C-alpha cells in the first residue's frame, strides 16, 4: 500500500510540475511576440548584417564629432548639402539610438540653434536602400536620441524635432548592407516657433489646404482636432462651401463648430 501511495504522490507531483511548465511557456505577452516577429521579418528581408570597420584613421570634415560639418545661422535656417557621401568615412558610431541603422559608414553634422526651433532633416539617398537619420543632443555615441527615421526605401525621408536653443548632432548612416551611401542630398531647416498666444479667443488664418505650422493632432479623437478632411472638417459651417479645415474643440460635451 505504501508503494502505491508513493507512486501516486510522485505522479501527482509530476503532473503539477508539468502544469507549471505549461503555464510558463505562455508567459510571453502578445506584444512581445509580435515585436519579435516583426524584428525577425525585418532581418529576413534585409539579410545578414555586415560588420563595417571603424574610422580609417585620417579624419575629414564630417567624419566624426571632432570635425563635424557645422550648420548654424539665424532663424529661419536653411542648409543644403547635395552630392555628399558616407563612403570612406568609416563606421565611427555604431552604438546609438538608431537601432539597426547605425552599422554602416556615417557622416556627422553639428547643428547650432540660437533659439527654440522646429528642426527638420530630409535625406534623399538617391537610390540607396536602408538609410537612416538620427538627431542627438550630443555626439551620437553618448548623446540622447531625440528622433530619427530609418527604412528600406530608397526614396527621400524626413525626421524632425522641436528643440530649445543649443547644439545638436545629426548622423546619416545605413543598416549594412549597403555599407555606405555613395551619393545623397541633405536638407536641414530650422523654423522659429510661433509667438505665444497672448489674447483669447485665438484666431488662425487658413490658406488653401494647408494648416498652420506646428499644428499637430495629439490624441486619437481626430474629430476634436483635424488637419485633414475627417468627419465634418471638410465643410465650412458658415457658407456651406467645401474645403480642408481644422479646429480645436475644447467644449464639453464635444460638439462640431456652428459658426
């Protein structure tokens, strides 16, 4: 009888431990699983990541943060660098906030803002795939990643950030392969912030189908603030004419404007 009881208890313990193991196998969240699957898909589409060596040892302007390409001036600031390349500059910064897109040869721009501004960086890689932009508050190896973009597309891409006065660094790089960008065009603009609202009600003039600079939809309820023709935003409630309008509705309960 004791042997039967011992065997029963041993079997029961095994079943309980198996149950725990089974439960633990499902402890990974759906979000984590989806992210891992997305990363695996990106890696599959891209292929093996190529290891690019660091600097060639002789620094040219733009190779690193010691000798960056300096962009400065009064706002509004506009800078263009056409026919530039990252090839031959070395992979000087490969542990940044840019994820996969900091493994190729890179080029560094230092942007000096004299006042708060909306900084926009537009990269046209001229046919090169897997290029990226990174904006940092210091040299990319130590600075905080403030924004950027990276994609497999060979077309133009942009990154922007609203920043206070200060010195910032922009890095152009790739997810190798390709190991570098043979030729690219870069546009950097810095637009001044609009003046603060000093009187109410605050009125803004709309022209054509564009909305004022710095107007952004924050939140999921597009009918409360819209820069495109969502819901009733394509109707002028005063004249009945059609167009593209935006508004802020802070009433409660929320209602569409009537005048």
